[in-house]
């Protein structure tokens, strides 16, 4: 096992052999696609910064040297490279969707129609045919969209923290409009819609303390305002302790009122772009010159459905030679699926990735 860690600078880590390094993943990918270039591989990564485990694959030099975009490799990560977050609930949705696609779910749906007391325990009805044949890319996008739609609070919190909303604003209407019109699927901000919202509601950037420029302006709580409403409470205390009784001089703003309003809009849009960047969201890498993204996930993981088995018998199952060949291939493949933080059933499903892929 230690051989896996050869060539990795791990001396600074106290327990390096408990860590998975991207170099190890790359060795697995490389070995596997050298032995079986046409067999797809699906990898699920669930950790903080898990997108970083695929970052090297994005380098042009790596593609030129190893042809990584020819690999039928799809890596789904719980978050981007730079985010210290595991996006909670993503894999729950992922596996729930998968359960719906299983042939058992289709059978159960027949029972479901009969209703009765058992209905609560039965899996949800199977999805329409289009969803059943969804490619890996479409499947991931759908789960990521579902996640983003249910987790807009991080983004909205970041936006609201930068806003100064006029006192008589209908906040419910504002929030509804923000969520419906400005936040796209996949955790994206529609900047045109946001600009309209900012203008319609006369939102201004939250004013920061003119001294530290970090905290919001507060003002004295004991009635007197030696800070003149221009300082945060901490800076105001320091201002008073230094013996001042008059407010500090405010830096003169350049330009007229019209310019100021435009600057405010531009500033809020810049904050929105930063917020979008800073929000953790599912992230994926795929070999773009391969057809891995279009391969139906259900068939890849669960094998052909009952309808397809009837229409098109699979010779591999009855053929001893093919079976042996498959076993051989499986030995070459090594570890290909990582799905920490999911149940035993889910792990079992995930490991099926390989068996069904040949
Ligand atoms: Zn301050």
C-alpha cells in the first residue's frame, strides 16, 4: 500500500497513509484507462474541497500528455476545489433518485397503485421514461439543481449582508422576488434580474464604518453620537476614549448623486458575483471527448431495465468466457468509487458502478 504513496510529498502530514491524495487517484485512473480505455468509470468524491482532487485533470499539459479528456471518466464532487464545505444532502438526493430508477421501484409502483396501508413504506413512483434514460451529465445537473434550489440561504445571506434596504420595504415581496427571479438553478445569480431588483427596491450598499471599513456603522447606544453615525461601535468607543466630542470628517464622495447611485448598483452587482463564487456547490469533471456524460446512468449502474432485457437479451450473463474476462477486468480496475457519508445500501450501489460498466 505504501507504494501508492511513492512520489507524493507527504512528510509534513502526521498520518499520511490515512489520507487520499490526488496523485493516488490519478494513478488509479491512469492504470485503469491504460488497461481498459473504453470502460467508463464514475467516481463520487465527498469531502471539503473535493473538487480539488480533479483540478489537475483540467491542466492543458496533463491532457496533452495523457489524453485525459479521452477517458470515459466522470468525477462528481460535493464541492469545488476552494470551498471548505461538503454540500450537505447532495448524495442523499443522488441516491434517492437512483432508487427511483431501479427496476424494483418500477415493480413497486404497480403495487403502489393498489394503495392501502403499505403505501407509506413503498418507494416513490418511477420517473418518466426521459428521466430513466438520463445521461450521467444530465443526472448530475439535475441533482445539483435540486440541491441549489433547496439551499439558497448561503447565497441570500451573503447578498443581504451587503444590502441597505429602505425602512418601508415589503421584505417578504423582496425576498420572494430575489429567490424567484434572481437566483438561477445551479446556485447562479441572474445579474440582469438582480440589477432590476436593486433599482426597483432602491437597495443601497450597506454603509461601513469610515474608520475600519469592515463593520457596519453603529452609533452610540447611550444617546450621544460623537461618531455622528459614521463609525462602528468599536471605532466609536475608541473615538470617544481619544477625547473627541465631534464626529470625524467624512471623506468627500466624488461625482454627483446620479453617479453615486450607479456606483451603488455596480458595487452590489460586484458583491453578488463574489457571493456566487464563495458559495459551496456541487462540482464535476468529465472526459469531454468521451461520451461518458451521455451514457444513461441507470443502465450503467443498475443494468438494463426489465423492458430492455426482454427486447435485447444480454449474452454476457450466460457466457462463461465473458464472465471470466469481466472478472479479469475488474481486478485491474482497483478502487473506483468513493462514497463516504452514505448508507451501506448506497455504498453497495456505488460499487456496482464497475460491475455494470463493462
Ligand atoms: Zn469601525
